[in-house]
């Protein structure tokens, strides 16, 4: 079956779900389309925001249950899973408290009369979501969609079906009508058919570059708005005036969070030559101290990858990188025994003709590059097909800000790892995708921005 929950720490099959039939998909779409035409979507926003507020409370009330399911289904460490669950309650509350202001009419100054922009739902939205943040990825779509009035059909990743069903259960329990948020276990052909249906008016996808290009092409052929958040190969820049102990601490945490399976994690470390030896020693020391093991164990620093297939793919990438001349400074091997574990790994001496130079490593593997100056740092940072996030560590904020402005990426964090928040727009450029999620700019990606103008009254002579 395509939708199968397997505990990556043990290999145990936890649950299996059959693909939905064509009739089941049609029924789900019909219910969503009916909701869009109903008072739920077309009526006042207050009812929808009350649902989001109740959703946040329900999440808090079942937080430990949700966190435990995430650990068992995709291998996230229990502390990370708890943090993710707390984060989705925060997202729901943020939009419950702020969406009315975000979507309020905006007056426009013009000599053509009284003019304003209104914000309305566009219709059913199709959401295609990944496995690495099995709750966060769903709620960062659900909260703005519910607020705006767009019903959503969500296709979760095949390895996290239980997490997806839990979010649907909570949204319905919070008071949303049937059809507001529906989990579909769909095939690729069924997804293509949905994008061809006039009742679907938008699609949002977080996933691989390959999946994004396919969905974007299908959406384009059918004139559907799309928002894509794809891969990343984010830089972690360490300048010669940086606090090296702090940079090494944050860099290790940023690279190894969720076993390195984060789109915005620190993947390429760009270190100034004056401090390279010292920083590399400090980073290596932290990697060596990492405790790998059962993700339910509070003392463990690194759990398994989300699947054996993911671990094997990462192993192949590392082997190919080494075959092309890269050096392994630490790690470099899968860990023997049950579960999808891989050693924390540091690679150096990666030249531009090495395939690793342009690839995203979705696992606990750091790439190290040494740069002579800020110009070389910018050139190396931008010599990538991706542009999602990035971090710059420096004691000189003005210098770091200047570098941030030159780097081709959607987000830059100074003296911190790349993060997220419901009030902060999230997204990238180049092959990392387009459009934004979260914040006011995110909620306005998939709404009708309708202009209304009242012409001046002509007075009779």
C-alpha cells in the first residue's frame, strides 16, 4: 500500500491505509466545493476564526499524544515532536487572532473615486505535503486556509498517514463542517485529475524539486495558482569575527535537527579562512559528542532518518561524493542494526565538479567550505540551484546585513539558525520554489484580491 506507517527506529509496520477510490475522491471534492459555496466560506470570518481558536486548545489538550505519534511514525526525537506540536497551536492562535486584520479591506488612494481591495476565498485548494514536519506542514496550510474560507483537500506523504488523520480529526472536532479539511490518500494520477477540475482553484506543495516541477506544470496547464516550497541547500556562514563557540553550537544543532531532514537546515558551512581551523575543530567535536539512539529517549541527540529508503539514498550520496574527491572528516556510514540510523557526518574538499556541490543532502551530513573573503562567500553561496534560507554569524551586524542583502535566498537569519514563526513569511527563490506561506503575505497567496471602485458622483448643472 502507498500509505504505510512504519516506525523508522524499529522497522515495525504501525498502520496501513488503502488508496482512496475515484468515487471517494469525487465525494471529497464535492463536499469541499459545497462548503465553498456555503455560508462557512462566504459568510463572516468570525466563525472560522473561532474554529481556529478551538483547534489550538484541542492541540494543547492532546499534545503528548500527537508528539508520540510523530515519533513513532517518522522518527522525530520526542523533544522535537513536542516543540512541533506547540508550534502548530501557536500558528492556529496567530491566525485566529490576526487574520481578520490581515484580510480587512484596504483603501487605495486614487483620483478615480472611492477604491479599495477586498479579500475573498478562491475555492477549493489542493495541498500536497511532506513527512518531515507531519503536523506543522499541515497546520501552516490549514490555519490561513480556514481563516480565508478556502476548503482544502490534503494529500499527505505516504509514510505519515496517521499524523494527517489526527489533524483532520482535530479540525472537525474544533467545529469545522465536513469538507473544510479532508485528507485524501490519492495516487499521482488522481492528483493530476484534481488539478484539471474547475472546482480546484489553487495548489500548494512542499516537497522535492521533481514533485514541484510536475505539479507546477500541471497547475500551469490548467491555469491554477500554485505555491511551492521545495528543497534547499542553505548556507551557514561563519565570518572571521564570529563567536566561534556559539557558531559551532548553533551550527551543529541546525544541521542535525530532525536528523538533518529540514529544508532550511544548515547544509553548507562557509567559513572564513582566518578562523577555519578553529571552527572546524569545534564543529567536529560537537558532532563526535552526539548521542544517537531511540527517539523516545530524552537523552538522545539524534534519532533515525524517516525511512530506510531515505538512509540508503543519503548513503549513496556520500559514497558518490567521496568517489568524486570529497574527504570524510567525521562519520560517513549508516549505523548497523535495526532502524534507519546514519552517523553524523562532515565532508570537506568538495570541488565544483563533485555532484555533491549542487545536491541537497537530506540527512545529518554537513559540507564544509573555506572562503578567503566576503566576496568569495557570496559567490559560493549563490552558486547553487537553491535559495531557501541561510544564516550568517558575525560580531559586525552591519557587515552581516550587507551580506544578507547580496545572498540569493528567501530568508536570512543573522547570528541564529534559520527558523520559522507564524508571523514570518516562509519561502524561497530559484529551485527552492516560489510564493510564501505563513504571515500576511502567505494568507494572501491564495485569495481573490478584488478591486472595488465607486466613481465620483457627477453633479447636475
